[in-house]
C-alpha cells in the first residue's frame, strides 16, 4: 500500500511506539525524515537515531526517550501542512507551540529548521508539524 503522506506516517509511527512504550521505532528513510530526526535529537525528544541498511530504501531507527517515571518525553505530535492543504508562514508569523514548550518544524529555503532557529534567522517556510 502506497503512503500518500510520509511525514504523517512517520509521526503516527512515533505516536504509536510511544503509546506502547517501545524503546525504538523503525521508519522508512528519506532525506526529509532524516532532517526531522536530527531536529528531534537536537531538541531532546529522542535519545538518538541511526540509519539501518535494509538493502532497499533504508530505515531510520529512532530511540525514544522516557522520563524516570516512565512517561514519554513526546506527549503530542500533530501534522500541520498536508499534501491537500499546504500551510506557509513568514518569519513574523511562526507559531509558538504550547507557549514555547513545544516546537514547530518548518521546511525553509535553508533546510528543515525548528521554530526557534527559523525565528533567529528571520526566515519563514512551510510548517510541517508540531511536537510537544
């Protein structure tokens, strides 16, 4: 079955793995998903990520983080810009997720950036998703 929205599929896999308290989740690899994984690592939402060679497209293994009480660090994921409805913002309108406690992931002309970095560089783009 073909996936029409690979980013939504990635977020759903992470959400489902968090709900079942898995240590890691495997996601079919792409350059965009790898950039999102780098942002998740840099912002402290996952422990680490690595590429798994499966002799085809490859996979990204995300090692999920949990708090000492066993609660997942990622409490919410939401896809914003979809193939049927793209959402673009300029630098002055980059949303703050949960008052700054979460992040918005943007695809910009400088690459995939977290909202804080996009604001710092004063560049807008397509809002891919919110993570909190």
